[in-house]
């Protein structure tokens, strides 16, 4: 990991944070005083695939920088990493946008987003911004 620049360390660290966030509660259902927390792996395909894409971007970056002979596209590995991170973030945002909003019924029931989802969003945004900034020279921006 010593071969990574500061920006690449941010990308990899944010990928790890996003992956760990999937094990934390993303939603909470309150049914008459009993709270049920649901982690990121149980909230739907968008959350699962988004989290895996964010993690894959970080793992791919680490493997390429450590000199492993894995496939690299003709347009370069940094645009691929930025694309994976952006796609993963988009799916996590879709998961957040389609999650039930906070609702409190008359019977004391309710539902709402939890800290795991917010942590995954923060990690995904950080990873995507850093990956796009890393890929900008390759893309000609």
C-alpha cells in the first residue's frame, strides 16, 4: 500500500468504509415500541450491487498499484475506477431514494433511514469525487 498516492489512499479508504457500512443498519422499522434494524445487505439489489461496485473500484485500484498483472482497459485504469465508483454511488443513491421515508402512524409504527446508509453515501461520494479527480488528466479535462 506504500505505492499509493494520497488521493488513491482516499479512494481505497472510502471503498473500505462503504463496504463496512453495508453491515451496519440502513433502515429501522419501529413497530409499537420494538425496533427492527435492517442492514445494507438486506435492503435490496441496488444497495448490494452499489456497495459491491464501490468496493470493487477500491480493490481494483489496490491490485493495479501493487503490480498484479490483472486486466486493464485500453483507456486506462483510472477512468474505469471512476466509472465503477460513480455507478456504485448511483445505485446507493437509488437505494436511499426508494427507501421508505420516515413515517409515524397512529399505532406507534414508523420507518426511517439509519446511520449505515448515511455512512455508505458519505463513503461513496468521497470515493467518486476522488476517483474522478484522479481520472481527470487521463480524460483530458
